[in-house]
C-alpha cells in the first residue's frame, strides 16, 4: 500500500514535469492524488517538499543522520559559507537534539556545504542537494543558494531525533526573483522581535523579501534623526488608540542584518503623498495651512496628503529618504503612492516625479503601488499590483501599458494574496473588501499569466501583504498569514508545471507538525486534509 501510494504520487509529479526521470521513477501516469484519500503522513520526504522543487530524483540508499553527523563547510577561508553552516546547524539541532558540530573543509562524511561558481543551471539562489550513504552534499553558486538548500534539507530530516534522509538528488532554483511578504507595522505597532520571528517562518519556505510598511495615517514607526517628532509623537498611537511605538535606527539595522543572514532583503516603505496623517500631525510646517491635525486612530483611508506646492515638503522627503537609504542595503525604496484620493492627479504626478528623483539620487530603485502607473513611473521603477477581479479595465490597462514600457511588476492581487482578507465569514480578524480568500483561492492562480497582456518575463515576482487595521496581536497575525503564506512561497518558487492543488494541499497538510513545533497558531482551513 505504502509503495503503491509512493508510486502513484511520483507518477503524478512526473506527469507534471516536476521530477527528473530516473530508473526508480517509472510509475504509471495519470493517477490523480486527491486530498484526503491517504493521511499526509504517508508522503515520503521528497514528496513533502514545499515549495515543490524543480526536480527530484529519488535513488539509492539514504544517509543516516545521527550523533556522528558533522556539518562541513568548504573553503575554510570563506566566512560567509561558514556562517550559513552554523545557522543550518542551529536550525537542525533543535528538532534533532543532535550536537552537529561545524567543521572546516568538505573532505569526509556528513553534511557538506560547498560553493561551485561554475555550477550550471542554478542561478543566484539555486542549489543541488545529493544524498547517499556517504553523506549529503549541498552545492550552490552563492551562499544564498546554500542557505536555500539547507532549508530543503530541514524538510528531509526526521521531524524529531535522528533517522534516515532518503537517497537521491534535488536540483532546484526559483521561478521568480522576488518572493515577498509585507507587514504593516503602522496601523498596529509590532516589535522587531515579532518581525524577526516572521522572517524565520518565511525564510524556511524560501521567501526572500520582507517589505515593511513603516508609515501611515495612524503611525510613523521608524526614528528619523532630522525629523525626530515623526517617531516620538507620530509613532505614539495606533488604530484603536493604543500606545503604538516605533523602532530606533539600531533596531531597524538589527532586523535588516537578521534578515540578511537568512538571505531576505528588506524593502522599506514610506507611503506618500497620501497615508501621511501621522507626519502631518507631528509637524505643522508640513501642512498647507500650517496647522497640525490630530493624530488618527481610525481605519479610513485616502484622506491625507502632503502639501504638494510647498518646498518644505521636498526637503522633508529628501531628508527622510536619505536617512532610510543610508540604513538600507537592499536596492529598493518603496514610496507607496496608493490611495492618494485627496491629491489631484496632476499634483500627484508632479509630486511622484520629484519623489522618484530623490530615490534615484540616493542610489536606490523605486518601488511603488500600481497607481504610480497612471503618473510617470521612473525608468526601472517596479510597480506593485494590488488589483483584483473587479479592478476597472482602465486601472488594469495603465499597469499593462507600464509593463509593456519595460516596468517590472510584483503581483499582490488583493483577492488572492492579501493576508488581511478573511478566509471566510467566521474569521474574526481581518477585512473582506476584496472578498473572502480561502487557502485554495490564495494558491490556485498562475502569476506568469495573471494579467492579460503582461508576459511572465515582466513579472518580477509575488508578494503577500499583511495589513493590520484589524490585526492587533501575534495570534491574529499568524492566523491570517498561516497557512496562506506558504502558498505564496510556492507560487514564487516552484515551476509552473508543479502548481497543482491536489499535490499542494497534501504537502501543506504534511507541514502541520512543523508549524505546530514552531508554535505557529495557523488556521486549520477546512479545504486542507490535515491529519488531525
Ligand atoms: C488598501 S492596498 C490599502 C491599505 C489598506 C488595505 C486593507 C493598498 C496599497 N492600500 O491602505 O490597509 O487596503 O486591506
């Protein structure tokens, strides 16, 4: 029975083109795996991988992962590879209880991490994982690739204690370069600790970008030396009137470094010219009438605007973006640009021209919400599409035209990837303006063919935003993000041919012990065949 099930699933994956051919994988095709017809625990380790890899060849005897296992990092002099090895050891020690010492040099058995700059077909983040009785070899062109390989290995070792890692080869690389998650710490404030926890949760599924929505009407969450009241006063409340808070520059640096060690880039967002009430409340001089409004603790959007005709506005954005650029090693600065409902269109375009020029002057690339498409996006600017099935043809057309003009898109369709949308009517946190988004709906679409007229080559990637008007605690955050954000991870990483709900839902169910062990309070979606 067990063998049969394995053969049937391998057959399905082969039919999907997910697995490379091999003598041991000659099962008949065409036999659909259906959720619920076998417990997910019956999936063999290679079949459980999430996101699904580009190719797997299960072959030969496996590796005995046990008390004698050491982690070997190549090129003794390369500190970065050593650091990747140390982090992997730390991640494997917890569930296995093994000592897993890290030693220099790849000669000998154990888990070997080595760079091969000439390795073909792996790109910047890809890797090869080869497992057999003599050890497990992870090979990549970059340390980032080795880190991703290690996350795959974490899913192949036993859930707890020592045991066998199956024999075979995984060859893998991502479909999209940008695989992101966003969190809004403006509507409700969250600590660096909580965001680090999310980085760990995401990085294990190969998400590589963390977009931080740092400012909005309800709060300014990052200290800016040249405008100290932004954080001190503008950060001092949140939706519902709680105390809010802000991060110091050191805290932000610490988060960026922590994410960087997991090969997650931080994209900070300062939203403008709308969504700025916290800034206007902090500095009267930023207002056209010279009067500061009250701080805002409600949830309306689109009522605030920077004063487009005032030079002080441009000194402000120059100083804020200058400090942010200096703190941020990644290439993007996100300048928002959404829902500027009280800024006339001509003013909006004029303002965005200047704001984009500032970003360029600080050596960064502009990211903006897709409304920027209707103005004049700067060369190279990346547009983040948050439309949905009911988005007007005109809004869509502007985005398609921008893509045709060479702008790359990050897709965050609100009715698929907005993690603040309720799963169903009974979901307590969250909103429903884009409809309910069950787990299956979040997963079942193809980013490469989503917008008619936009070729896959214009899609830089995908991102799942978590807005927090109605998400106030870690428990609510994790309930809304998990398990949907795993779908985002697979959409971003796995080849188009691997996207299949029947396969995915079983692999997702098989993540249950891992999510439980990490204390993630995920939503037990009824459309997923959980074991319990
Ligand atoms: C729209 S999407 C917004 C946010 C809200 C969100 C709530 C976008 C760029 N703007 O200001 O928080 O909906 O779902």
